[in-house]
C-alpha cells in the first residue's frame, strides 16, 4: 500500500465485527484514530451504471458509509439490497449504489459480479 500525506482523500475500511463497509472521509467532517491497515485510497470513479442486475455485488451508501451487499430485486430505479453481515434487506435509489470493488494488494479490482 502506498503512503498517504495530510490532505489525501481516503476511505476507511472498518474491520469491526459485524461491519463490512468503507467510509469516505472528508478531513473537515471527522477526526478518528484508526489502524493503518484500515486506510485505503478512494476507489476509482467509474461511470455510474444505468442499472444493476439480480445478484450483482454492490456497495450501498447509508449512515455515512458504503456497505457491501447484493441486489435481490428492483422496482423502477429502486433496488433491494441484501446485506450478508446483518441479514437485512433495504431499498436504495440507483444514485446511492456503486459497483463493488475489492482492494487487493494495493489495487482496486472488480469483484466477481454474479454469485451462482
């Protein structure tokens, strides 16, 4: 992983039990002490998809953080997302979802999109 300097925009990947999400950090909004292995660069800005398909892996923005889930349904531009860490299903508009990427060996890589 590369080194960060003051002012870099980063994402914090929480490793607390029951949580699996990334928080985009605005340096003016939050000051928190965390371990270095929880810091990663912001994911690349990919073009916003116009839709998702059943079982796509996504991150949903809720409670000031991005949370990993899978698409389980759709009604118009609203998607149902299942969160395996909490066993919950919640609904989100398209603009609060992004494609899920994994941070592996210092690089953002696409995760396997479909689960069989």
